[in-house]
């Protein structure tokens, strides 16, 4: 009878060790999930930043193209309206 009680006691101790280990692993898993969420947010933010920079570059290229077109058009208008004086 006493040996049966000892076996049950050892099994209970083993189960306590397993439960403690499981609790520790669950806590560690929660930490890892938190870090993973932070990395995912950083990845999303990084992607948004690159998209913003690409949009800015496209807008700048469009502005430069339109600016050059306006300059050419203004130059043409000025040349046509210009009246030569003298021997020109």
C-alpha cells in the first residue's frame, strides 16, 4: 500500500513538472507571438513607406515632365509673338 502511494506521489510530482514546463512554454510562446506581431507591423510600415516613396517619385517625374512641357510651350509662344527690330 505504501509503495502504491509512493508511485502516485511520484506521478503527481512528474505531472507538476510537466505542468510547470508547459506554463513556461506558453509564456515563451506568448512572447514570441508579441515579437512576431511587432515585426509584422514593421513590415507593413516598411511596405507603406516604400509605396509612399514610389508615389512621390512618380509625382515628381510627372511635375518635371509637365514643367518642361510648359516651358517649351511658353518659349514657342514668346518666339512667335516676338517682333524683330532693326536688321534682324
